[in-house]
């Protein structure tokens, strides 16, 4: 049966980021065969997803604060703070795992895009946390997103770190 | 940099490129991939022609949204376009799928959707036939499934087309619904499904009257006479849904049942000639032929589709309760919302609440619909948007209804819905935030008046609702820089901590801090409030009491701390504990496990104080030891809770969380938590004023009732095997008993306080330690607690009690018989159920 299309968009769908991440991965792997297989796999993975990626947190936001807000959507099974790979300090993201898929969807609908610690946070359905995933993937050890940030953000360690390193030189060459 | 700057820069870059590279990602992307594309295809760009199918969907979905276009014109345009392309199967299927979805998801637009069909009927009656058939098909499905909301909305669509029906039209089914309601009511005095049916009848009438006109009046009057008996009756179960107790000095608004009000309002309308002036109207088109001559033909009439009401009626997936009409602004001196005597109050409320409920998956869209409320009702129904409340007095001879007040009123009615809200409360929180973002200047003042109103009556409000309110209030402020005019409540700071208003302030600040941190919250408050935020709240790591050598067993406590931190072998830890036991026994302490448990749990809390994850890992490490303690001694079991709360006394929210996790580990049993909170910690009853105690007890109860419902659900699975039935029944009976025991412990304890019969309360008031005034305050708290937990217990009985489960089982076996309808393809009932809140109970 074809699913009924709602009359307005749903906020509990995976974001374009999750989709594009998947596309990028396909791109790197090349080969059409691979391409055909991956996409349903992602849908399949997120079909029962109970985990959310939470972004744009302040580096100073604590687990307790996150718990306080996210428990409003259901009991939290696990909360994993995102850490800087080298300094092992929070670097502005986390994973929140609920017991049910419905709670995770509700969190997308009701908490994503609202404020925590006076910052608008981002939520995205996630295929699930695996050991080691809680570290930033940027060169500096933090999140890639932060390295290219142009605004000064006191809640996230000032200016983007990559700006003073590689790209800065690029600009004046 | 703002978005606008980005855009400007982008455009400039495209024109004269290579003017120096900006180091942003977008730019770098462009260099590699887009350079050639940008100017290329754009030159040969053909104007985009929107496919008809897409155009129809777009125009249909946006009908009446615009403040500049006349919905009537839009309806005619859509009707024409649809009529011209009706023969394309794919197009008409797609159109009607969207159309029906619009009816059930965007109730504001039902009259406009009906207008499309009404106009289409003039040139192409087949369109109307198709619309009626498809809607009827969906309606039968939702009726069979007991989806009352969808049923009501589809029925409303028919009501709006009443003038196109032969004979009695929609009244045929209203009559049938009434007969079913009577059957249900006579079978059970507390039947709520029948009430729901009558409510649906009453809410359908106004729309049918506006469309059908005067020829219906006799039938309506007759129907109203019949519904009167059902609607004006008060069910015993209704006491469960009242928002105020009615004991305080400030007289809160009286209780009204929705159905009772509807009945009275319609009877009033009958006397004043059925105006229903808020419902949008559409002019009858004068049919013309191609030469512009008017044609005398009357519209083609249609038979009303056949709808069968199943017997027995499927009560639906969710337990129903009578509904109270909650309003913050109703019946005040200046009418900023329709009075409770005006049918408009319930027509608005019903449509707004349905919009909120049906579209919970996109709060931004809901927020927009709510702000645009005045677009969807007859013009001049409301005063101009954003009109200040003070200015309403100056409005002469026109409506003074403020759309913002009507909206805020409706959202709060959902936060304050008893026994349970339709959606998770946080949905309403974020919806209010959304409306504030869309129209801050219009909404914020209404919200401010709402907050003041609730605060004024907070002493008398149902305690569960007060806790919902404080949770919303603190969360809401956290989204808006914690700004509130605290100064206006300054006088309430002088009250006793036992006073409900003071207790509210204390809890609100604690909740704010939990979402933020103490220093930040202090900075948002007048200095007078700072006494409510203890210094202890500033400490990331609370003091470890064994660091003070005056604390009994200080040396052993410190040793335990080190051992736990270093993950010392079990034997070493046991040795320290044994030392405590020996010393305690020498001191004549009866249960030596109590001091050792205190030292152990306090040490675990302290080692794990960095975060919830840390303490969880510590607990996990000592799990076996903790489990064995709780199996061996009742006093030690309760000591676990006491130690956690003792360590985190300045940040009780953390303690509540840890206790919750200990329940998950089964280290604590629900009854232990309740016994600690309402016996050990009760004092003279002061504990009942603490927001976190209520939170801890009600979280514990919810954990038990959720589990209970899951077990009941397992019993109600279709096709369950006989041996499974026996197993599930056993668990069900056992768990049901312990749930009842839990409720009884709570009820007995708070009842004793309410009646002034609790030991410590008698002692303290006797010795003068408690003033007569304070003792009275405490007793009032006891009453409020009692009301809440009696209700919770009754609600659970109505869902998982023996009778309730048996009734469900009977329905299940009735369903299993061949009466089952074949499922039609492509209608999405199943798909929808999978998406939404599909709990069976």
C-alpha cells in the first residue's frame, strides 16, 4: 500500500544531512551497483532508529541539562557525549538513545530546532551509536563543522580553528 | 554574517568572478563543480510549466491561506481546473487522496474544501459523486476502527455539503449515531463512547445548518431534544477531569463539560434563530451558459452515501474520558474570547485542537495556521490581529474576540487536559514557542496574561496540572533568555515555603536551573529572589559528608570512596563495610546495613558526581552488592534512596534521575521509593510541597503503569496461544496487585496528612513547631495529592482493571468474526496507524 502523503512536511524525517552523508559515501565508493544498494539500506536502518544525533550544543552544556530536556520525549536509555578526539572534552554534539522509535520521532518533532542552554539545537535520526563514534572527525579533533565556522562563538571555543590554518593561506595566494 | 549578506555575495561572485577567494565552503564548491554549469543551462532556460496535477495539489492545500485572495474565488478556480481534467484517472485519484487528507489534517479548511465540490457540482456533478463516494469509503474505515476524530472531520465535510443531498442528508447518519449512543449509555452508566458520539452529533449540526438552511430546523430541534438527556447528565467518572478543587479564597472558573456546554449553546442558538455567524459562507453561483445567459437549473442533488455503524461500536484505540472545557479568558469583563454561552467558543476550540492534534508532526505549520486563525472563519469574526487587550474596550459594535487569546486558550486547554494530554506535553511547549517566534508582539502579551491567570489560581489548581504548568513555564522561559517580570510576584516571596505560590516559585527556579545553571538564572532575577537559590546549587560536585571527621564512620566513608574510585577488589570493599558493621554493632545500631549502605551509596554518588554516565557506570560496577543489600533489609533499601537524595540535596533533579535508574536496575522497587518519599521523608507533610518529591513519586508510578499497560496489551494480542494466555494472565494478576498496593501506600499516606491524622503533623502542630496556618496549608497539600493519585488509580483501573480487560477481550472476539471489512487498497488507514500513536490502550 502506498503511504499517504501528508498535507504538510513531516519534521520526523531524517535530514538532508543524513541523506547526503549517505550519498557522499556512495560517491566515494563509486560503482553503480553500490549506489543502488545503499539507499534502501539507510531507510532500513532508520526505520526503527531509536538514536538521535544532537548538534550545535555549547561545549559547556552538561549531560544533566541534555537529560533534563530530552527526557521530556521519553525515557532515555543512553546518552553519549561527543568528545574532542585529543582533549577528551565535549565538542558540541551528543547521541541520545531512547527505548522506542516513537520517542525518537517525537524528539525530532518537538525538540529539534528548540533551544537548550540558549542555543538552537539540531537533531537528526541516527543509525545508532557504535563504540568510538563519539569523537569529533575534524583535523583538530573537534567537529568538522566547527573548523570552518566564520562567526565567533563563545559557546564553541571561539573562531573556527581551520580558518587560521590551511584555508587562511589559500585566500591570499 | 547574516543570510542576506551571503546571498548578496553569492550573486556578485557569479557575475565577475575571480575577485579574490573568500574562504567559505560554498565558494570552494563552486570553483570545482558549478563554474561551467552556472551560465550554461540558464541561458536556454525554458519557462517552467507546472503540471496540472501538481498545480491542483498546491492550490488545494493553500486554499484560504492567503489574506488577499478570496477563498470563494480560489474554490471556483480549483473546481474549474478539476472539472476540466477530471477524466484523467491518475489526476483525480491523486487529487482526492490529497483532498481527503486535507479534510482530516487541516480542519480549518473543511468548509472551503466543501465549497470546491459545491462549485464543481454545477458544471460536473460526477466530480461531486466521486468526492462523496471516496469520502464515504474512508469514513466507513475510520468508523470501523473507532477513529473518532477522523470520523468527525469527514462527517463535517458532508455536513458542509448538506444542501446537495436528497432527503435528510446528513441527518440520516446523525440519527443512527444517536441510536447507537443510547444503546451504549443504557448498557453502562459510565459509558464515554456514547458521549463521544453525541458530541460529534452536536459539533456537526452547526455546519449542516449553515449549508442546509432553514428547511432543517424542525429536525434539528427534535434531535436536540433527544440529545439533551445524554448531554446534560453528569457521569460519576466526570469528577476525574476537573481542573480546580474549588477550596480556595480566589474562586476559580466553574467546571463545564464540553458536551453539556454544547447542548446549552445550541439550545440558545435555537432561540435566537441559528446564526452561527463565525462559520464561513459561500454564495450560490448563478449558473450561466457560454453566452453569459443565466440558466434556471437547480444543482444536481445526490443521495447520501450509505454508512453502516458497526455493532458493537469499536471504542477506538485510546481510552476515552469525558472532556472538560478549560478556558483562561472566558467570561471575563471584556470578552477577548467567546463566552461559554456562545457556540463559537466550542467551534473554535474544536477546530483548533484538531489542527494541533492532527498535525503534531509539523509544529511550524501548526503555528502558522494558528496565527492565521482569522483567515479561516467568516470575516469580522475577530478583532484585528495583534490588537492590545487594553484597546478592546474601545472597539464598538464589533467583535472583541482576540485571535491570539483564542489560540493561547486552546493550547493551554491541551496542556491542562485531564486525565492525560493527547500528545507529549513537550509538543505543546514547542508549539507555543513556535507561535511566539512567528508573531511575538501578538502572542507574548496573551501568554503573559495566561501565566498571571494560572498563577492567581495556582493554590486551587489540580496538583498534577500545577506540575505540568511549572514544567512548561521553566521550559518556555529557557527558550526566551529566561525573561519574565519576576518583580510582580515579589510579595509572594514573603509567604511561608509551604504556601502553594511560594512552592511554585521554588520549583520553577529549580527547573530553570536544571535546564541551565545557577549563576545564569540568578542573573535573570531580582536580588530578592536570590535566597531561593542556595549556594550549594553552584557546586558541580557536592560536598562529601565523610570528608568531615565529625560524621560517623568518616574514616570508612573515605576509604570506600577511594576503593570505589580505584575499582578495588570486592573483598577489599567488603572489609571496609565489615568494619562499619562491627563499629555500628558496638554502638548499638540495630540494622548495621543502614550506615554501611549510606557510606557505600554516598561514595558511589560522589565518585560518579561528574555526570549521569559516570554514576551509572559506578552503579553498574557495584550492582551485585546493591542488589543484595536491597534484598536483605528493608531499612537499607530505603537508605539507598535517602543517601542519593542526601548527597544531591541541593540539586534534587539529579537525585530524581539516579533513583529512576536504580529502579531500572531493579536495585530499588517502586514501593521502596514511595515509602521513602511519603513515609521516611514525609515529616509533618512538608515533603508534599516539594516539586521534586511529586516528580519522583509520579515518575515511579508512571513506570509501573506503563509496564502494566504493556502487559495488558500483550494479553490483547490477536491470535495469542493458550499457554501464552496463562502466562500473561498470571503476570497481569500479579502486577495488578502490586500496582494497587503502590497506589494504596500513596493514598493512605497523603490521606492521613489531608485529614490531619499523620503522626508527625499532630506532634508538630501540638508542640507549636508548626503554626495553625502552616498546618492548614499542609493539610491542603495532602488533599491535592490525594485527588491526583485517586484519579491515577481510577484511570488505570479503567484501562487495565479486570473489567476493562475483559471488555476489550469481548470486543476482540466480536471483531474476529466475519463482520470484518475487507481492506481497500491505497487508503492509508494502516499506514497512518503505523505512523501515529498506535498504542492500543
